[in-house]
């Protein structure tokens, strides 16, 4: 262990961590904006038939190794942060879409029937009944994606995306254990922080009627 | 008034109709109970009335207007709907749940709040305590009450109830039924009520429609159905005890006779003379405070006097029937049960103040036979 190198690595953390967080937050936001509407769409009776196809495509995306996705986006989107985010979005879609669908299907059909029987329109049932009741499951999907994106995000450095991956790559290239430890350690801490943070959000957004059970 | 004309429903991918050629008329203010085994199509009929299911052919009319002419959501907003699972929104409070339909109608906040409190009170729930609770904090019976309150929120003239009391235990169910009957006597709504329990049908229905395999077998008043079951299916469905079931249609004061013969304890030595004088088949013993405490029949008296029994023996005999007193609002089948329990052919019928009438086994038999006979 070399004390100077540890300090050197730590001094680069604020910048790389910021980039990493931006990368994760942006790709999660895009993934949420795509996946939740997709999940809602695929649970509507009219469009149910597309469900299997859509989920299989997402499954294939998910099955690609993170490294490969990142490498594959390079020829299309070039180098830098943008292609890295693109690759992360692709990887983050599935858990959120899958949980959105599971959450919406999990809403007790008698509750939906009662809502329909009272004369609530489809849109109103979605907004006031289905989404609130599916929210805990959807948020769990977002958590899964977040942790995933934080870790795959370290690979973004290979295509010039920056982030904590830079520290790890430097460590590997120079065989500096200190850089490896600092880069990987902060990556892990960031993943835990996202998980805990989102779990708190989940707790706050869970419909109050559920917490009394 | 709800009318169904030649209504048939065949579900997609099936060849056997779920409901076939149904023609049925439910008068204004009438409770019609649809009853039949599972899968007989009774819930399907209910849902065709509020267009949750569209019929394959035929017409459904409410107050002479084809339901297909109204927007489904508007239609449903004007029909109360209660299902067995209740379907309260678990993330909304009781007040918010009851307020759903009024808010769909665009009522103001204060009007909704006032109506919620009114309904909670009507349903025997304390508004202060209940309105801010979530459904998960309520008991089964309370949930059902909230479910019914929610369906009645905008006072709809028509209500559809699909096994509304099916999910609670028998004691709570019976209480909910009684309360709902009491409400219905005042509200006179037009109600379609689905159940698979013939006893509930007899209790709740002004008329009963019995279904099997998508077809209407018999439609009539409970009395018509019990006394003239149309075929073996109806007979089987009603059960072996159909005459006893018929007794559930009458209360004790419908057939009990007034002016029971009464004797005080200190008059016991005179009992023979008194009974002869009044020509009564039974005499009730009352204590000094006027509280009835037993009875002696003419037969018993004759036998005991022949055996030379004294006052003490007669008193003992009377006291052995000390439980043979019932309320006038009891149903005849329950009264019959009392008679068997206390091994007596006579029961004293109490009103608020004291002994008012006498009910005899002969009266019950006559009632059962007479009702069996007339149309």
C-alpha cells in the first residue's frame, strides 16, 4: 500500500463520482420514462398480445453482458458519456418494465371490478387505482435497475464515459491496488446508497392503507 | 323497473350459452333475488344490467330505456353495485371510498362529507371513528357495511348486489340482512340480488328467480315457489324442509291469538273452574309482579287432577315450561323450534309489557297447510 497513491485516488473521487451519479440518474430517468408507460401499455387488454414479444426483446437486451452492450453502442453513438448512458438505459429497461407489468397484474381484480362497476373510466382506474396499488412493486423494479446500472456503469470508462470506472481501469493498467480499491469501494457504496435511498422513497410512497396491515 | 327481453349471452369461444332466452321483469321498488347453483348464469345477468358484460342478443331496459343508449360509465354511476369481495380501495380511507361516486358526479367537498357521515350513521357505523380508517382496519362486517354505503352514496334507484353478504360469518350475515331489509322497507329501491343460498333468497326477496344452466326455471314470490315448486330441480334446490322454510315467511304475531287465559299463583286452587269458564286449552301462570313463569294445558290439568295432584304439583308442572315464551316478531320456524325445545304445544307471546297472545302448534300446522294450499 502506498499512502500517496491512496490520496491521489481519493482526490479524483469527487469528479468521477459526480460523473458516475449523473450517468446513473440520467439513464435511470430515461429507463423509467420508457418502461413504465411500456408496462402500462402491455397490460391493457387491447395490447396484451404484444406482451410476450416485447418482454422477450427486453430479455435479450438484459441477457447481453454489460461489457458487450457498452462495446456495441460505441459504433452507433461513438465515444463518451452519451453512448454509455445509451447502453445503461438498454440494461435498465427490463426490471422496471417487468415489475410494472407484475405490479399492475397483481392489483386485486375485484378492486378493479368494483371501480369499473361504480362508473370510473379506464384512465381514472389506471391513475387512481392501478398505479397507486402497483407502485411498491414498480419501485422495487427501479431499485433493482439502479443497483445494476451503478455496477455496469463502471464499464463506461472503457468507451470514455468516465465515472468510477476510470479509477478501476487506471488501477488495472498500472497495477495500482489502491486505485482498484478506491474505485470499486466507492462503486459499492454508491450502489448501497441508491438502494437505501430508493427503499426510503418506496416506504414513503407506499399507499397508507397498506402499512396498517 | 328492469326488463330483460329474450336476453342471450354466449361468451367468446364457447358454444353453450351462459344465459339463454331470458325474459324477466323486475318491478319498481322490488327486490328480485337470482338464485341457483354456481355457473347458472346469475352473475352474468347482473352484469348485463350495468353493461359490465354485453349481451349477445336481446334487450335490457331500465325504466323502459335500453341500457345500450347510455354511456357505460354514466350508466354505472347511476346504479349501485355491490360485490362479494366488496372491492374497497385499500389505499383510500372509508370516507374517500364512499365518496367515489359522488365525486364522479361532481359533488362539492362539503356535500360529499355530509353524505358520507349520513351513510355511515345509516349503516350503524360511528362516523367520527370510522371515516378516517383504511379498509384493512375494519372487520369483515364493517367492510360489507361500507361497501353497501358506497353503493348507495348517490341514492341510486337501482342496485345490483352480487352475493353482498357472502363473505361474512352467519351471525354477522344475518344481522346485515336484517338491517338491509329494514333500510329497503324505507328506500324501496329496485334491487337485483344474487345469491346461491336459498334461505337468503327467501328472506331477502320480494320475488325469487331460480336459474339453472343459463335458463330461468321459475320466477315468483317466495311463497309461490315454496308452495308450488315447478319441477324436481326447484324442489331439490329448496330442499326437504320446504314447509319449514315456508314458516320463515311469517312472524308469530301474524297467526298468534289474542287474550291468553292467565292465572295468578294464589288462584291456583281455582284453576279447574277458571279453565272451564274460559274454555281455554291452555292457561298461563303469572307471578305476583305479573311476569309469566309457566303454563299448564287443559290435558295436563285433567290428568293431574285425576291423579289427585295438589297445588304444589301443578305449580311445579307449570314451572317446567317456564321458557315457553317468545317475542311476536320471531319467525314461525324459530317458534316451532321453541316448542320442540320446551316440549310444549303452546307458547306465550310477549309484547313490550307482558303476555299478549298465545301461539299453538295447531295454528302453525294450519298456517303451513293453508299456505301450501292457496295460490
